[in-house]
C-alpha cells in the first residue's frame, strides 16, 4: 500500500512532481503554498483535494504519510525536522546552511525507521546509474579527473525572491552546484577534502529587479575539488557553472581514468577506452517521462521521474503505508550526504572570499548559538 503524500511547494518542481506521483499510483492529499492563493490555484490545476498556507495542516493531515518538501532552502530545515518528529517519511531539497543541515541529520538519527532522503534527482538519472555501474566495473580504470560543465539561462525568479539572495540559498553554486557535488561523490565513492572556488554575480539588476534591490546570488561559479586520497592518489575535479547563457541547456559530466573515459551529455552516456579510435554510445535518451516542463532541464526531469518510480518500489512491498524498503532507494542521498554537500558549498564560498584553498571539515556537533557573543565579550574584557 502506497503512502498518502503531502507536497510543500508550488514552484516548477512541484508542478512536475505531483503528476509523476499520481502516475505511479500515489495519492497526493495535501498541498502547501506560501499563500492561500498560490496553493488554491495549483491544487485546482493538479486535482489535489486539500490546500493550505499553514504547514501544520499538511503535517498533521491524517492521510499524509510521506512529505515531499520543495520550498526555499531557508524554510526546509524547519519543515523536515518537524515532519520527522510527527512520524512522517521525508523527501526534501537542500537546506540553506550547514547548521540547518546538521539539525536535519540529528532529527533523522532520532527516527531511523523513517525515510529521510535528499531529493537530488541526478543520482537516479539512468545515465548516471549506468555510469556508476561501469565505474565500479573498471571501465575507466583508476579515476583520475572529473570535469563538469553546466551552462544555461538565468536561475532568477520573475520577481525579487530567495533566488536573488545568496544568504537565502540562491545562486548557481547552491541550487545546481550542490547536486553536482553530491553526484561526484556518488560516482567516485569519495568525498572532497580541499576546495578552491570563484563566484561572480554578473547580473546584479535587471528589468524586474532594480532600484535599491540588488542580486547577491552567483550566476557564475568555477570550483576545484581534491577528492579521496591525498597527493597523486586523489581525484581532481573541476566544475564550471554559468547561468548567463540563454538558449540551449548544456549538462556534461566527464570522468577520465587510467583506462578510458565516460561522458554523460544531457541524458545520454558515451564511453571511450584507451586505444579506441572513437567513443561509443552506451545509453541513449530514455524518451518521454511524462509532463514536459520548460523550467526543468531534461536531466533533472528524467531523474525526478526515476526517483518517483524508486519510491513506489520502496513502499509497495509493505502493507503498512509508512513502512519502506531500503533496496530501491539505496543509492539516494541521505541527510548526512546533505550535510557534506552543504559543507563543501560553504567551503567554496569561503575560498572565493579568501582566494585560498579551504579544507572541508564536516560539523560533528551543533555550534553554540552564543559563540559569537561570548567571543565579543571576551575581547572586550581583554
């Protein structure tokens, strides 16, 4: 028996997610929006029986056992932690800060019987599932270099909002780069220990965002990561994100090793072994995946479709609606993975400010909220 679903969010992802859930047999019982008007309009459009702008009305809904959270990052932690505390399974997007991510990890550890997974859909994209398998089988030999390019149009909303603010989780590094950081960890089986980055905001104002308001979130980002072992045994990664390119969307992930290379271009996978004269198509585009969405790039759209299928397989094996099986979602990123990714994001930002390489140190305990105050008092005393 599949769990009833409550969806938080009325953005482009929610508009695609709800039909995909319904196609796989999930019943979406409740929808939350930042305003009653937003929630009402989308609920009518998608055939959802209940809508609200009060988060508790969804979390306490008697027919909701699975909560999908696709809202601004600054609000994610509060809803995710509360949902787990009430006893709901959770699939959610990234949080705004490492501290928020750590609080989500703590909540997930308290309720290990509940599903708590990050919604990075790239891990479920068939091209990356196949790439992961081939890497494990030694197609490229020892992994040496990862190179990622993502180019596309602006990520800003039509009006001033969280996507414009770096502190609220806006910007290419946080919105798109976090998914890439997680994906590279999944593919290589390693984590970054040092990073170096450069962030820029080329478009600070436009026709819709002007006057005293300015965009602080990055629209260009380049960063390097040293992953795995130190010295020559580690994996060198370079990532370039540029969202000043209207037109076609470019999404390319290349992994080079001692015996060959694998390249995922969009939703297709190519490979070439050393000594071969040309690359071969290993996996073609999977075709239609349901509702098309102009605002959702095809790799993320196909990945989202595959993730929903995996969720159905995870829950359908049990008669109890809240029980789930690990197998179908074994590759899904955990809240611990979310904390790692957010730590890397903040290290890249720190590097961009300092111009130096920064070590990635994952938080092991929540910082004292009065730490800065205590430091200031101590300096005054001295």
